[in-house]
């Protein structure tokens, strides 16, 4: 499935609330999100206007691996 091209870090953080991710801290232009579902898991998202495709792909892969779901299913659910 095709990833969205114009999504910001803040928009992605809001979408990940479905998986109980909450912003735990922000240093400069990076946000640290944490979830405690299925064990504690941390991800870092740049708070940029538009995320690069490779960055978005890496973040979504990391989330999908943590929840042991297919990345395409995660993309369908979020977008």
C-alpha cells in the first residue's frame, strides 16, 4: 500500500493514539512517544512539517513489529 506523502510528525503522533502512544517528551524538533500495550515501546518522530517517506516507513515498520501485525494492515488502519 502507498504511504501518504504529506503527513507531519504531529499528525502521525495523533494517529498513533489508536495504539496508546503518548508523547512522553520533546527535545528540539523530535518527539518521543511511548506505549505500554504489549510491553513498553518507544519511538521517536521528527516534528517536521512533512516526514520523509523513508522515515515514515521506518517508524511504521517499528510499530508493526512491536504489535506483531503486518505493516500494510497498520497503514490501512491509520490512513
